[in-house]
């Protein structure tokens, strides 16, 4: 029990003192056990105790969840603690979960006031729990939700090891990121030609670069593809390939072709016509602005040898003419197929049986492919092979590779010659085609020419 001391005047004491007491007008100090009155006679608190002052604190926070999203290199979080009561709010305990740290120092909050709580951390999930002297809601928790940024991922599509001269190709990469693939910064960089593209990926994560072989440097390249997210984290992948040197008909100026005889460029169909179905004609066409080495070249093209007589003639040739010894682009006609006597080498497609013709000592009656040096068209040349039917009204694909003295020839993907050939020499050459008709005829047409020089390792076929 508490005691309370007060002063009473003599006039008031007359109400409670004995009648014979010696009273005067001076104040008298009286001690009353258990009294709750003061010298004014009114009740009230003395301001002590655990209620934080005169009144009751009421605690609240402006947030119960802080969503930080994707966090780059660390995060900051702030919330406000408000005291809406009329007593002082005392912070009694703080507990933190996760990789977070409280950097503000708050011990109490006055009635009707507020305080900011500032935290720093790695950005992952966590929480802060504050215990106060609020009698009705002593514990407040604010949750922190976030995730540390992760680097993007990148995977490459299939890349051919060698590209034909002037070829175009689409390089593709699939990318993903926790902030969305569309937000990634992309780059495609060649160790030879430098930065080639910074085009971004689409929303589905497909990034691509269109390679233009006609505009890029020939030879070996290492391409590095890099994806970088908004936080600066990146991932890279590299791949190697080789751009072969040479040309294709699409990249050539037709004014640089030498046409003789019946040969012409059919502009309505965009192909080379060596002969039509007229009898006893010859036509040749050579590309004169580009030289290749005769022992280091790959040539592919489409040919058509049909449409004339029921059994057509005479055939066509692919010829590499020696520019140091040539005097003309047109050789002997008829069974010599327009290349007879031209210096260099020729690969003929012979579609007529010349076994009984004077001066043409072919020992086979079948349509055949033959490799001939210096226009020696009166036999089967250095090597030959019978071939399948090509006078069938269809286009056919032919591939000829000469690497040193090793020759490969295929038609429609079927290999017919694959061997060393004696007598092959190196010389600068113009690449061209010849064809001829006799008493019987065919159209002889050429399309889709691609001439490559072997600047890429392992592409000699």
C-alpha cells in the first residue's frame, strides 16, 4: 500500500479534529495510509507504471509484405511503424529472419508519431518481427519477399562447319532469363569481322543473326554470342565455322561472262542456255572476272540435258580453262562437246554413243562422266564412269571437287569418281561450260552455279 502526504489548513481540520485541540491557521502535514486523494481532492495517476505514460500505445505498420521482385546486387527495404495511441510505444524486441540487417535505430515512438525501419540485405525472402508494449497487439511482423538475380541461359542451334561462297545462313540461339528473355541485351561478334549484331531476342527467347557470306571475310571465324541481363550478369557461347571463298551466279555481273556460239543468258528463266534444240551447234560460257586455281576448287551446279531428239546429243562439260595458255573459249564441236582442244581440264557428261565415229575412240556405249586433260576429247580421258539416266526431262545436280590431284565427281548425290588423277597440274583458270549438238539434239542448260576455293580446312570433300 502506498502513502500519500498532503497539507490541510486549520479551517478544514475543524471538521475532523477534536474540539479541544490547539488549532491555529498554519498548515498541518497529515499522512494518510491508502489514500488516493491529493491536495485538491481529485483522483488521478502519478504518471508511473508500465503503460508508457499517460495513455495507451497502439502500434501498426504501413506494410505487412514488401515484394522486392528480382534483386541485382542487394536490396533495401523500408516500412513505417506508427503509434496511434496516447501513450509512448516502447520497442521491446526485434527478431530478423533471412539475410537482412536493420540499419535504423528505433527504441520508442511517441504518441501520435511514427518511425521508419530501414533494412538492407541480399534480397531473398525474410521477415522482421517487432515486439512492443502495445497491450492489445504486441507483436507485428513484416514479410520480405524477393529473389537474387540469376544469370541468363543460352543454347546454340546447329551450325554447319563450312559455308559456300556468298551463302546466307541464319545463326540461332535460345535464351532465357528470370526477368524475361525480351529484356536481354544480345550481341553476335566475330573474331575476324568484329561486332555484327546487337538485335535482341523475341519474347519466346529466340535470338538470331543472318549471316551474309557475300559481305563477310572468307576463312575461319569464331563467333561469340552473349546475352546480358539488366543486372549486368551475362552468359556467352562460341562456335567456329569457315566461310569459303569463291562466287555464285547470283553474285556475278553477267557482263563478265564470255559467251560464244549458241550460248546465252536466258533472262526470263535466269539460267544459262548453252544450246537449244538446233542441229550441229556449239555454245560455251566462261566467267572471266574471277580466277581459281585448277587444283584447289569445288564447283557445284544444276544441269538439264533433255527436250530435243528422243535420244539426245551430244552432251556438256564443266571446264577449267588455263588462262596462261588459252587463245579462245570455244573448242571443237560435235562429239568434242565444245571443249575439244581447250587447255586445262574438263569433266564431260557424254549422252551420245560415239563408239563408231571416226576419231572418237570411246570404248563405252553408255552415257558417262569423264575427266579430260587439255581437251583430249577423242577418248575417255583419264578416268570415267557410267552414269544413271539424265536425259529424263529433269534437272540434275553435279558436284566436282579438285584438291591437289584428288578428284571427286557426284551426280544427284551419287559418287561416280573418287580417286587420284595423274597429270593434274596447278594453273589459274576461268570456270565455264561447253555443250554441242549433232544430227540429234538436246537443250543444254546450267543453273545454280557455285564455285569455291578451298580456304577452309577439311572442306575438300
